C-alpha cells in the first residue's frame, strides 16, 4: 500500500534499491523477507520513505498475524 501511495511501481523501487522485480515482489508478498539482509531492509525502508523502526514494527505485526511471532507487542 505504501508503494502505491508513493505512485511507484515495483520496477521503480527494485531499480532504486538494486534488486530484481521478482525478488522485490517476493519480499512484498512475504516470501523472501526472512532471507533479506538488514542492509536491504534499510534500502527498502528508504525507498518507501519510512524509517527503519516503523518498517521493522510493521514487519513484526505482519509476522505476528501469520503466527510466526508470538510475543510481539
């Protein structure tokens, strides 16, 4: 949702951070996030114009929803 609010395509963001379209698509869909480096997460947060703390918080909430994290508040 954030990317769309910025009027950016997956191709735009992928190019900006130096990854392939498919890799970024997998991250957005939750299929690669656990394998992405911290540096890449910082690049993604910057491209989406959010700070890394908020990015981390949103990821933790998402992982809690999926049942991966049990004790995140």
